[in-house]
C-alpha cells in the first residue's frame, strides 16, 4: 500500500522573499515610469535574478502545497525570466496584458483566503501590468500612460513591502502586529 508523503520546506517564508524581490523590481519600474531615471536597461539586467528568486519561491510554495502562492509566483517567475527578451511592440504589450489578466484571476482566487490586503495588492498589480502594456506598446512618449504606470507600480511596491513585513511580523509574533486585513476571531473562540 502506498504511503502519502507531504514535503514541507521551511525556508524563510518563500512568499515573503518573493514579495520583497518583486517589490524591489517594481519600485524601479515605478521610478522609471515617474521619470526618476531614464535607463530601462537596468530593469532587463536585474529581471533574471529576480525571476530566479521568484522561481525558487514558486518551487517552495508548490512543495508546501500552497496552491495560491504557486498560481501567483509561477507565472511571475516565467515573466521575469523572459523579461529581457520581451520586445517593445504589440507582442510585448500582449505579454504584459496577459500577465495582468493572470494577476486579475489570482485576485479573484485570493478572495477566499484570510489576508484581505492580498486581493488589493494583486488587483493593483493587474491594472499596473495592463497600463504598462499600453505604455510599452510604442506609447513610450505618452507621458500620461508613463506616469500612470509609474504611480501604480510605486503603490504596488510599497503595499507589497508592507504586506511582506506584516506577514513576517505575524509569523514572528503569532498575531497580527500591523493591519494586513486578517479578521479577528470572534470573542467566543478567544475564551
């Protein structure tokens, strides 16, 4: 008779690591969109290392049977790994819009889990990917799209770092230290 075996890897909370590295990347995308710098080559140079770290997080979330984490980080890992090869044309726009749609699906899926901040973060990412796709499709001269993408990515980055920090504190303290939207238990269950 076969014996069921579950593998669980306890490696510094893979989802937190992924959130921090994605927030780092998107902080730079936000800076590019807001005109803080004008050298998009830096994004291509760090996309693959970010993709590798997100892929590691995907594998760990998969081994830990975290379906939602795998659904979120898996497509993002592939996106970051191929990012340097995405052309600045309609094919690139479709790639960004596709990832935006995947994030929108993940947003809907995340409504079933207890952290209420996660669907907000994912929804902002979905919209940011779609707006960035429109900007990336030859609209690099469109200041409105560039600024909108920059603002969305900056908001996503800051909320992503906040969410990651909240999860770390939740795990370390065993209770919600900073609000990340976990409903408190009813008073009857606390007794």
